[in-house]
């Protein structure tokens, strides 16, 4: 790794690939990259000295790099991309960015921390990044979402300390490339049916990841039923458990290692953020405040706080660092008053249920207009009934075309679509409509939005490239 002079990144506009590009550039390595078409939002990479080709072509590798990195999504969608073929002709090694960064960080020798699970990874990793900043643990953090920072939003934080923070992405079993010493898990429910046969296959992949950790293999786990059962099935130990009082009571009835348990008490949600206290059975009490919404941040913050304490950070410094966190872009991101707009990355039935519940709690006197862009045909197809039930809990639902990501529309269009999901949802809530492509979101929705509503624009696809115009049209 230390001999690298030039790396080319295929699909450098991806959230993680752009972060890897920034990191390697900061290390003094020449970075080039390519995207399918011109994108103005990548200008910041070019200002850092990264040359970007706005087409996928063999000639992009004319100045032969030592390594070609790519996103697994690109490999799945376009295995015959001309840059893959040209790299093979030139004898250039090819690796997914996850494989590469897993090996690179092992060589660097930092203490690794991952956040895994079906949801909550980006936010928890962002909170932990804020806590560890400006300390001896000042982390290298590569995040799947942009962290709001005084210097500007970023999905990479290049700290100079002794730790790194990664999201343990289970898609394509990517997290098997990582070997952290500490792992945090907030939620655990079957996800990524395009990768896993069923929940048992999904759980087996997490067990493989847990066993591949290094050092003491410390687990910091939210005491949910699924996580408790997973631990029981695999006899995992060296666990710090956390949860609300009713969850800890349920935990006590199970046969698991309960050497360390923290209970979340006195949780209060205010317009300024979340106040709560962490308590242990040996009378340690740690009052905390995270200056951001919504209420579920108490769980994310607890996972991050306990990881920081595991590193050896003092209670006072943890509490101080937590106050630096002000939110993540597209993670319950609130703006405006009439209407209130909330943008969120949630893309599973469970995440929809959580977000709808949070909005009802924070804005009890307003109606909720949920605009949802499903992510992946396979996910929508496998969880179609669950999606319909979760969506129907809103007062009004507008559905945008499915974002295909690494899948091909022609392989799925006879089986699933947003129109089909709209019909399913309409049977449960007649205030449901199909609203076409994300490109037409402003013209299709502007006149259908009531300024007294909360409008939640939700999904993990490309809708964010188009809804900013809609939001700005309401000043």
C-alpha cells in the first residue's frame, strides 16, 4: 500500500468512493476517477487536484494507474464496463473500495470501530466521530452520509488520532473486509434480499463478521429481541448492552452475558434536541445532551458514547464531545416552517415506521405528507406488503419511481413498480398516488402540498438531486 502513487476510481461520484478519493489524495497519492456524465457536485474533488473523466472509456486509463478501485454496485450493473476491460489488458489490479480500505487500514494500525446492523449506521458513526474529534482518538471516518460540520458537510473526517470509524455495510457481504476491535449495533432486521436468501443467511453473515474482528472483539449492542436471540444462538460474549428500561427488563430474562449493562433513563425530547441519562446497576449516572432531532438519536448517541468509553475516554469529555454533533444530511433533516420539510434516507418498512412515529411525536398538530422513493426493485418486491402498511400510516402518500441502483429495470418491471406499490397502499389509505419520476417531482407535487403539512421526502435514491428545487419553491 505504501508504494501506491496513482489510483483510478471507477464511479468516483459515489458517496464512499469520493471519500476514498479524498483520503488518498490527502495521502499524496495521485487520484483519477470517472463518472458516466458531467456532475457539478464533484467540483470540490477537482479543486483538491483529482482529475475526473465524465465518461466511462478505455482511454481514461491511458496513464496506467497502479490500482483500479470500484463500487460493487458498478461491478454488478456493468461488469463489461470498458475501464474494467482495459485494466485487465494492462494488468492493473482491480478491487472494490471496501476490500481496499479494509487492507489499507489494517496496515495503518489504527484501532478500528464499526457500526453495523440494518439501520442507524451512518448517524451513529457520525455521532462517534463528533465525540472523538480533537482528542488523541481523533478518527479517520468514512461515512455513508454527510456529517454537518462548521467547515461544511462532509462524509469523510480525516483525523490525526489512533482510530478509524467505518459503517459495516452488509450488502454483498462488504463488511467481511473489515476487522475492527469494537462494533456497535443499533438495529437488526432482515435486509438486502438481493444478497441474502433469508434472515438465517443474513444472520450467518453477521456472525462471520463478528468472528473476524480483532483484539478483544468488543460488542456494544442494543437490547432488541432480534439482537438478543442472535447473541444466544452464537454464544457471543464480551458485550456491553444498552436500552430503555423495558428493554433491559426483557434482557434480564434471557441467558446472555450481562456483565455490562447501561439503561437509558429520563429521556426528554425538546426543540433543542435530546436530553437523557445513562445509568448502570453500580450507580454510575451520566447525564447527556445531543443537540439534534429526532428522539431515536438517544439510541444512536448511546451506542456512540459507549464506544468512546470503551476506548478510555472520560465521562466529562464524552458529554462535551456529544454536544458537537448537530446532525447528518438526509437523516431527519428539518427545514422550513410552512410547510415543514424533512428529508430522510430511510428506505425500509421499519425505517418508515420509525420516521412516521417521530414526526407524529414532534409535530402532533400537523398532517403528514410522505413522499417516498423506493430503493431497489428486489427490496420493494420482497417487502411489498410491509411497505404498504408502513406508508399507509401517513395522512397522504406520494410515490416516486423506484431507484434501481445496481439492478436493471427490465429484469423487474413485470413484477414490481411504484405503481404496483401505490395500488397496494391505496387499499389501506386512499390518499395515495403515484407521482412519476424524481425529475418531475417539482411540477407534479408543488400544487399538491399544503403549507400547513409536514412534508417528508424519504428514500435512499437520487430524489435529492431534484427535491431541492421543490423545497426552494416554498422559500
